[in-house]
C-alpha cells in the first residue's frame, strides 16, 4: 500500500503543478496583453501628436508670415485686394502654395486617429471649403476648371477639393 499512496501523491503533485503552471501562464498572458495595449495607446498618442503638431506648426508659420502682408487677403475672412503689385502677386501665390500643402497634409492625416478625424478635420474641411470660394485661390490652384496644378498634390486630395467645389 505504501507504493499506492506514493503514486497518488505523485499524481496529485503533477496535477497541482499543472494547475499552478496554467495559472502562471494565464497571468503572464494577461500581463503581456496589458503591456501590448499600453504600447498601442502610447503609439497612437505619438502618432496623433506628430500629425497634429506638424499641421499646427505649419499653420502657425503661415500665420506668422502673413502678419507682414495683411494686404494680400489670403484668408477667406479677408477681402480680395483689387490691385496687387507683381511682387505681391508672387507673395500671395507662395502663401497659397503653403496653404494648399497644409490642407493636403490635414486631408491625408485625417484618419490617423479618432481625435483628428472627429475634432480637427471638420474645421480644416470648413476652412478649405471657404478658401475655395476665393477667386484668387481658385485661379492659383487651377484644379477647378478641369486642369491639375502640375500634378503636385495627392490625386485623392485634389478629387476631394473638386468635390467640395461642386457641392457649393
């Protein structure tokens, strides 16, 4: 009989070790899932910050530069100037180029995070919609009369802008 008890004890020990091992594996798996989730959240935050800051910095740079040239009337809330010098026409075109680049970046980044698509992109879309109404902007960009602007912009973005124009 002593041999039989030893086998039972050995079987109980194996069952106990299997249960403990399974529990440890489950806990380790849960810990890894938590770590992976935290890393994913951290990556999304970095992606948002990178995207948002790039667009925001470019826009603030545009604003800083435009302070020296308010008479160019580059923003939708400003009147179109009647008579600009050749140098001012070049300046205005450069501002428009900067602006289109910012719009394009915002368009391409809009789905990277829910924060951008839900909270920031709607404002940029409204801004672009209003900017498209400016005759000088439309003339500069040149995509609304069936021609592209040197193919310099993302085709999806240009199609989106044309759609905004048609909807107005």
